[in-house]
């Protein structure tokens, strides 16, 4: 990630420049040439592009809010909006992808690695961004607002490409690649589960090293081992993002692909460019293809447990097609069930999707769903039992830099039970720590450990 692309004001400045350029094309095409693919975009496509720009502007404006910073001064944007802005908007996410791809491919000479002790970059080191734009290059500019027409032309063209894919999304693969469930051993099975990891920043890379430590523990070398990502590769699931932020750092190597199973659920950010790179690039990787194939669904089972990986993102925060009936038909009534999704069933801080809740209810009524694990919210939380689900858990703290705004020891709104609130002290900012869960299966019990980005164990429990 490039630090400045996480700045909300930057996105608003870019959108203004993009809009001005599209409107200029409409007034006088002969005088609006940029020497970029933008010149080849026809009038109907420009109308769609302008509509997407306006939608992004509306989303950004709706979320604006003033807040004091920790030094007591007023600022137009919160610290999070200035340093860690990850919008849940396909348009804004595609814009972030377009800006970043432009700089990586066309202007790499102005990118540099952040210097850990250089405070000119503000919150760069603790945010964990991989790159920053050379400060002298930005001197005198209103972020991107003063960029040349050629720069904006490239960003406009890349943005339009991403939006076209978003609007014409990949077909849904309605059943797992395997007719029968993948067979789990009854014991000596280790499964690592984590979500929202696909940022590629150094802290997320470091988390993968601790996951590898758990996978390569000599005590489990003869165990079945699996790694499950609960979805979201940022900003919007472009192919270069899967390559540079996800596959390059996946904790299972190519040499281990037949011994350690790899799975990745579909997240909303994976679908922001239509899911094309998720289905056709990420899942075709040799580490995922043998286990998951070209499907966002999967099913594993042993004599005690059955696990269903569901897709709540092809229809955003819903259940595409008849996944409910698939689970009802494939599930055994005598087994305890674990559901894995990207979106949440319940929350202490956000409004869950009524569509998802309603569609999954027949499963909860008929089958013993002992646990449901999800991501989406960039936090780690356990919840009290809800709708007969004894262990609802959020594991969305895998790799997105966010502020820890909840004071340790403060009360947790219902139905919350526990929230991981440790942080990295960045001076002016407290950055929430990343982490993952380790599940060790032993017949009717699953021992769970919650591990953070420093390798520390923060909580243990047993799922039964």
C-alpha cells in the first residue's frame, strides 16, 4: 500500500480532477487529448465514468466528519480518514486501486520505502504502509489536485476499467469443486483461520511468518494442516493486488501445497472489481486449485465436525443463489457444524445484514451450528451465544491498519463477550494489533488459541 492512497482527502482531490477532465472531454474532444487510454473512451463510456465518479464523491461526502486530534486542534478529517481510509465503496476502492497501479507502473521513480524514524511522513511507520510518495515530489501540491492531465488520464482510464468489471461481475460458481466433503482426520488436525489480511503491508507479512511457525511446529508435522482466509484483498481485488499483497506472502509455499490445504473465501473487496481476479487468478494458484478449485464454497468433514465455507459477497452481505439449501442437503444432522463466512451474523458495533440472517435461518433451525467464524469488521471479538450458535467469533484483524479506539477494560456492547484490545503505541496513535486463530481438532473438541502479530497468545478456549 502507498501511504497517501489511504488519505481520504487525496481521493476527493483526485475525484475532482477526474471529473473536470471528463467534463472537458465532453465540451471539446479535440482539445482534451491526454496521450493515455482515456482518449479512446467513447461518449457513452464517459457518461458511465462520470456517473461512477459522482457516486464516489457522494459516498465520500456522506462520510465526512470533523473531529479533534489528540493534540487538541481541529481537523477536517479524523486520524483514520487521513491515515487508514479503507472505504466500503466499490467506486472509491477501485479509485485506490487505479491510483496505486498508476504509480507502481508509470511513476515508480517517485516511490520510496518509509523511513521508520522520519516523522515527516506522519503516521507512515505505524500504519505499516509499504511505500510512500517522495515528499519533495508532493511539495507545493494539494496532494494529487495539481497533477497533470496525463496523470489523471491514466487514473481515469484504469478506474473505468475496474468499474466495468465491477458492473459485469464474474459468474457465481454455485457448488464446491468436490462433490463429497474433504475428509478431515478425527484428531490431529490444525486449522489456521484469519480474515481481511490482503493488504500486503509489512505487519501483515510478519503475521504470515507466525502462521508458518504454527504450521511447521515439529509437534504437528504429521498432522493434517489447513489455512483459511476469510476474504478481502485490498483495495478492490485487482490481479496485481492478489499477486503483490496476497499470493506473494501466503504462508503456504508451493512445496507445501499438497501437504497443507489452502482456502480463501470471497470478500466484498474481492468483488469490487467483479471478482474476476479472485476466481480466475487467485483460486487458480497451485496452492488453492487442488483444494478449493474455482469456487468460493468448500466443505470439510470428519466423524464429529463438518465445516462449510460460504459466499456472502457475490451478493454483498447476502447468500447468492441456494447456498442455504446446499448446506441443508449436504449436512449430516449428527455432526456439529462450523460456518465460515466473510460477513458477520451479529455485531456489537455494526448493523448485520438482515438478508443474510433471514436466508441462513433454516440452517440454524435444522442443524447444530456450534460455531460461526467471520471477518469483515477489522477487529477480533467473541460473542455470547446467539440463535443457538454457541461460538460466534469475528476474526477480521488479519492485516488492515486501524486505530484501537476501545480502551482496555471498558464495557463491551451486547452481544459481545470479549474484544482483543491490545495495540502498538505509535505516539499520537494507538494501532490495533493483527492476529489469527489456531484451531486444533481432537475428536469432539477443538482447542482454540488467539495469536497476535508478535506471536503472543491472547486467549484460549475450547469449542464443543
